[in-house]
């Protein structure tokens, strides 16, 4: 089954299949607070957050969303306590090994975007294995932003383009939005239509700064581990109630 050849499964009756966002991005905020409210270590919140992400990915697949991007680890997250950072790296690696076969079976095509060379070598190996094993899948794209920073991404694109100009590989007049996008981590991936942020924080936190130019923003006070299909349903309803004019006048 592919998104292009079959109707979405279990789509709520009050949603219009023709007006679903093609690409949803999520800032998964609130794992630590969720755990603290329950007197649990922060790592328990991160484990629960993985289950929430897996559920959302399946929901996107069932309902006909073509791509899901998750902000898993930012360039600023290295400033967290060392034991938490080490746990997150281990968790990413463990989840990839555990879930890879299911993603293959479900038709998930997984991408990782960010400065991946700074990650532990064992995690880099699992990332490359997962991307290679799922590259021919087409049911849904799952993009994981890991060691990702929007400003760093833009600076890196500028450096790469400047180097090509310096070496006469391209001319200054060749530089336009299309060329610039081809030098981003997300080259070849459509921009998000909808950004969901949990825990009520009203900021984008250096996430997909270029790609979010015309994304609709949906903020909920729900902490990420409690974000479920009902909450996602509400986010999609809110999205479909928006009038997307892209700077124009109807």
C-alpha cells in the first residue's frame, strides 16, 4: 500500500482528505516535565516520548500524510547534563536497531538531517544502515532532525555555494531559492505545511528556519508524551480551518 494508490485508513469523518498537510513537522517538547510531574527520572519521559513518536508516525501513515519530521536533538541540546545526552544517543541507537525491520515492513523511508558527523560512530553506523535499508520505501517519509540547527544549516549552505562560486562551478546569477534549497540538509524533501509544538512554548527553537517560511503553526499545552491521535486530529482540524493565502489576496 502506498499513499498515492490507496485511500487513507481510519481518517476521521470531519477531515477532508484533499486538504491534509503533505508534510507535518513536530517539536517534541515536554518529556522532562512529564517525568518530573510523576516523580520519575527525565529518561523515563524520553522513553515515553519515543512511543508517542512511533504512534504519530503510524497515524500519519494511516491518515495519508506523506512526510513527518521530528526534532529529535538540536545543536543546543549538547548543553544538557552529560548523562542525559549519553542516554539520548544510546536511546536513538537502540530504537533504530529495534524498529528498523518494522519500518521496512511498513514502507517507511527514513532520513536523518543535521550535522551527523558529530554523532557517536556507532550511532552514525545505525543511521546509515537505516537510511540504506529503507531508501526504496515510498509509503511515508520519516525525517529525523538529529544534531540539527537551522542557523548552522543555512550557514553551511552559504559556505558550500560560495565555494562553488569561488571554483567557477556556478555563477552568482545562478543563485536562487531553488539552488539554495538543494544545498540544505533537507534537499529533495518538500517543505512542511504544518508545524506542531507541544508543551505550550511559543517559539520555533532554531528548527527548519528556511523551510518553515509558510508553515502553519499549531501549539498545544499538552506535553509530548501525552500527545495522541485525538490531539493530532485537533491539530489537523485547526489546519483545515486556516485560509492559506501565501501573502496573496483571495
